[in-house]
C-alpha cells in the first residue's frame, strides 16, 4: 500500500504535468487538433489527480467529498 506522502508526491507530479499542458495550450501557433489533444490530456490528468486525492482521503478515513 502506498503511503500518504507517496500519494502526495504522485499528486505533485501530476500537477506539474497539468501545468505544462496548460502552458502548452497557450501557444498561439497550436492547431485546433493540437488544442483538442491538449484538452483531452488535461481531462485525463484531472481524472488522475481526482483519483489520487480520493485514495488519500480513503486512506485517511475521510470518505466525504
């Protein structure tokens, strides 16, 4: 079982990836297809981060949202 600090480290890595994607999305020369791909990756990153937060809360005994 992963420790809570380990899960927070994973969350940090996901947040850094998320930040990189949002910066990339700001580029003016991105094609619409590139913007769609970035948006898709952002959605997947948000889902992954939500899953990690849920795991942290579950391990800490907090099932509330």
